[in-house]
C-alpha cells in the first residue's frame, strides 16, 4: 500500500492511543482540581474502546504506515489489565516501537509486567523533584519519590532509555529547571522540557506563564553548557541538545514559540474511539460507531485513510502567528488533554 499522506504531504507514522480518561493526579495544565473534582463523571466503561477494538483499529493504522504506537491517558496505568493490551499491540507486525506515557506514580509496581508483555520504553512526567512544587504541579498530596522509584523500576526491567517530561510554567516550577537538569545529567535519562501549551479550554492557559524554549536552553546552558544536536528522525518533536562534557542530553518541546506542525506525523485515538489529527483539535471522527456496527476492515481502512488524506491542520503555527509572544491564544473550543493523550 502506498504511503498515506495528508494535504501538506505529512505521512501517517505515529499513533497515540488514550486508554482511559481517568487520572490519579490533577495537574493544573491538564485536569485542574477545581474542575475535575471527586464528583466529576468520567466515561462509563461500556463507552471505552475494548482491548479487542483497540487492537483491531491499531492493526488498520499499521496497514496505513504507522510504525510507532504510544499508550496514553488520562493515566494509562489505571486501565485494568493493561499488560493484556500491550501484549496484543506488541504482536502486530510492523510496529517497531511501542511506548507508554505515565505520571509514574504506579509504575514501580507495574513496570515488570509491562516489560514482560512487550512494551519497549516509557516516558514519565516529572515537573519537579522538589516535594512542595511537585504537590502543586500534581494537584495531589503526592511525592516525587514515588515517580523516581517508578523510573528506577522501569530502567531495571529494560524500559529505557527513560524519557522524563517536565511541563514548565513561569512562577510555578521554572526556578527549578537547572537543578532538575543537574539531577538527571549523567543518568542516561533524557529530560525534556515542554512549553506550557493551550491544550483544551479548561486549564486557564495564559501566555505570560510560558517559558520559551530559548529561555529554557539559555538558563541550562549558563550552568551546564550545551551543544545543539541533530534530530534522530523526521518529525521528532523535541529539539535536542547534548552536554558539552558528554553527560547526556536534554530536549525542548516548543509548540508555542517554535511550532513544528510541518513535520507532524501523529494521529490520536481517543478513549471513546475518535480519530483526532491534531493535539489542539476541537473534535474527532467517530470510529467506534462504525466499528460496533460491523463495518468491515476494508471500509474502516478507507475511512481512516480518508480522514488523514484530508488533514490540513496546523494549529500551533496559526496560534504562534496570531499571538507573537506575548499575546493571546486563538479562542476556540478544543478537546481536553486527557481525552487525546498529549
């Protein structure tokens, strides 16, 4: 089958699958606690895609060119019997990389079963290693020690190199960037700093809280000298930098100040089975309904290919052109982060 490309010539190479909309954290940039409180109603189980449905759809995406699959959420480790899904996806011919993104709080107890099922590697969120700042960023009375234990457990069973994502918010955790980099330097872990993004509509995004990639790199370079590095592959979202002394690397994801829409190869499958072609989309195309109505693989394949071939979204570029930091975000309704899995 010829490569599936969109209106801007971008191939379909990556699939991110959100397996649950639930999370045990309430990070302010994703699921702020004042909105997603204890009485918030998440999707009932029958509305979630089953493992069999996820496997079937993933196989069709692989037929269209997907080689990398990432499991996300919500917090994916809350999905019951997740290793069973990992085993199904790892068995798909054509999948070269099967990864998972987690907040890490439950990773220590699940790392081995995930690795045994066929998971390749993990990315873990750690917005600060300072206990007080971590509690503020996680929205829970949680400790970074549990996350660090999860990272160590993942490394022990071969789920590395572990990537560590840190969302940077000015006035919240940005004063600890250098110390976090210093702690991870020389460990083999890849620390990636992420500009605070206007994903969804409920996280009270304010451009004044964005610490740009340029500023992040300048701060770290002043203490721990850096050298720019070439990307590992087309479409890699993080701009790479290596330490001059050989102590490893960091990455910076600059969706706000240096958008990378032109190389985006990612499709997203939401918890309830919608195909989403942009992290900042306002909606997706329902695949669950035709799937459950008995649509054939050939018809589903044509449906998915049609969605991707018509794709022309480039929200981050449009937003940056509109705002020209400092400024204002494009105001429109968007799917929330936990629905599309980051």
